């Protein structure tokens, strides 16, 4: 074990999981009686992944952790900390982390710190920060940490239902990483709000104030971005006043893609408000009418929104659009959402294009907790290309999914709804629909104890 402060700490490997079944958003519009284009254009969503009663948060985490360890040939004994971020609670006491310890039983490794963290979609970022902090702390024993996030995002019938989704991400954290977290560049904002919460413990569905949730998201974005800019400019005075130009890519928590496009406009509006007279002339010509606009009065101001959407169109196209692939195709994964954006970015073009680049990340969880931070991609081209090549399974897996008609999707949602917390219970959802190497819920006994099985893996380690 080295006694030196570990260097280049960050993500050494990343694994993504999404449901094997989806519903088409254009078909869902029709089924729901919504106007054509509301979900696909208005929200920017193409497909929504969903889980039958065969999968729960435990099974998603079992699958994603197993696949990561197998794909990257990591021994179970090499893990010293495992953190889970989720808001999909199946037990008020027993952690998902403790369920994951089954995977480590055979290796005899029980010396693994970390448990679960919950605050809406922010739990994954909290888990990741805990993992990074451990590696950088005096408690670190030289082993890797794993940060896992997983959720099943389901809404009651109505306006919010098309903004559902599901998925999981596992990240192997350690020194000499491919994706390095920039020290001292985390900006956080937390406050009390009832924008989205789950007070009914018997239901999977949240209570949502849609409009307030968007206002909370945008105001947290404003605050985190301004704080990030301050911290960044203190570290890099020579790069002061460059705003979004300091990022090569910008990722966001993505409840639906349209909000992210608007968020890029919002960041550009912040840059405008923080710019000098000279900069306004150079970069924001024609926007003088907004000189006296304020952040607080413009969350839903159509003129501001339209003007800065247009002004930031090029930034969105070059720095954010690629990161929306999985969000557009799977939907809101809650805690994994922003990290699915990271995976989408990584597979969205030649790895070499990202070498040495700075990625800005905005993570948001209702209630509310939010952070903006930045990641620097390693300068080591060969190592980075290898790291990205490990994600070559993502697109084939995405394209191999099965489309389910809205009627059947709705019926499967009702099955989940009726049997949430039922015991004893044997799920009825299809096992053959699941991809190779997927853990699934076998049954729940009369004492609510859940047992799992796994679909056969493909021997070459590709799932
Ligand atoms: N063609 C094209 N666009 C159309 C259309 C059509 N036929 N019909 C409507 N639209 C547009 C609307 O104009 C609107 O776009 P703009 O806001 O740009 O004008 C968009 O489609 C959505 O329409 P509405 O605003 O009427 O939608 P709604 O009010 O019925 O529901 C919602 C939208 C509030 C986001 C709802 O889906 C919801 O509550 N979702 C869950 C909450 C959420 O995702 N909040 C996001 C921030 S909170 C967060 O980030 C945490 C989290 O993960 C939950």
C-alpha cells in the first residue's frame, strides 16, 4: 500500500444496464390520448425502458456489478468499498449493498465498507463521491471502490408516466483512472423542497409537482454553475470569464431530453448575465434586451428560453447532444441518469476525440440535492481507447431490445402496482425476455425474503 496521496483518482471502468424491453413513445402518445409529438418532440423522448415484476433494484444491482467484475476481470477480493445510490426502496432497513454481498461470499471478502445512500436521483453521485473520498482518505487500504446506482423510474398514469425509465450503472473507482475527477472543483447546492418525493411507502410512484420540479432543477443548475465557475476561475485565473468554453462536453441529469437542451440555454444565459459589456458585444450580439433580466424571474420566460436556446444551439450540438442517446432511448433512470449520459458520450464517437478533454457534469436529485463537477479525460490515448472499447456491447444490447405494445406495458405496470410488497409472491414476468447474465427475482417468501436467479451468461464474457 502506498503512503502517498493517490493520483488521478476517478473512474477506471464503467458498466451500464438497461431493461431488455421498451415501449415506443409515439405509440404511447396515441395510447394515452396525448397529442402527437408531445412525448417525442415536446419531451424529446423516443423509447422508454421498463422492467416487469421479474426485476427489482436488487436484481439490477446484482446484474450490473457482476457484469462489471466479469468484463474487467476484477477479483472480488480487490474491492474494499462498495456504495449504492438508489431511491427505489424495497426495504426500509436492509440495504441493497448487503444483498450485493452475496456476490462476494465465495471469495471470503467481507471487508467491504459502504452502504446505501438515498436522495432521489442524487444518490448515485453521493455514492460516487463517497467512493472517491475513501480512495483519497487515510482509511484507504489500496483496493478499488465500486459506486453503483440503480433505479426503476415509474409514475402513475398521467402526465409524468412518459418520463419513466429504468437502469443501473456500476463504476470502478481508483487511482490512475481513465476519467479523473478534478480536485477542488465540486460545487454543491442543497435545500428543502417538495418538488418530487415518495411519501407513500406502499407505492413505487412518487408525488410530483411537475412545474415546481423543473423550477427547482433550473435554479439548482444556476447556483451550482455559478459556484463551479467561481471555484474554477480561482484555480485557473488565466481561463477566467470563458464560461462554457472551459468545458469540452457537458452532461446533465436527464429526466427528459428537452429539459437538458433548455439547460444548456440556461447555462448560456448565466454566461450572458456574468459577462462584461465587451463580451456581450462579441458573443451575445442581439440579446441586449435581456440585459436587466434576472434568474429568478425567468425559469418559465418563453422569450429568454427561446433566445438562449438559439444562442446555445451550437454548444448543445457539439458538447451535449451525444450524451443524450441512452436517455432518449431508455428514459429517466433516476440515479444512473447522468452516468448513462457519460456512457453515451463515451460511445458517441472516436475515443481519441475525448483524450485530455474536460467534461462538466450536473447531477440533480429532487428534494433537493445538486452538484456540478468536472472530469478530465486521461492523456493516455492507448489506455483510454481500451477503456472505451470495453463499452462495445452497449449499442448491440440497445438494438436487441424487444418492443412491447403500450397495452401490454400498461398491463405490466398494473402487475407491479398490485404486487408491490406482496408476500409470498412469485413473479410472472418473462424470463426469456431478459438478456444473458441478468439476475431476476425468483420469488419472495412469506417473510418478504427475496431470492434471485440468473439467466445463463455467454461464455466469452460478453453479455
Ligand atoms: N408536439 C410537440 N410538443 C408538444 C406537443 C405536441 N403535440 N404537446 C405538448 N408539447 C410540448 C409542450 O409545449 C411542452 O414543451 P415546452 O415546455 O417546451 O413548451 C412539452 O411538450 C411538455 O408538455 P407539458 O408541459 O404540457 O407537459 P405536462 O405538464 O403534461 O408534463 C412534466 C410534463 C411536468 C415534465 C411531466 O412529465 C412530469 O411531471 N414529469 C416528472 C417530473 C420531472 O421529470 N421533472 C423534471 C425535473 S425534476 C428532476 O429532474 C428529478 C427527476 O428525475 C424526476
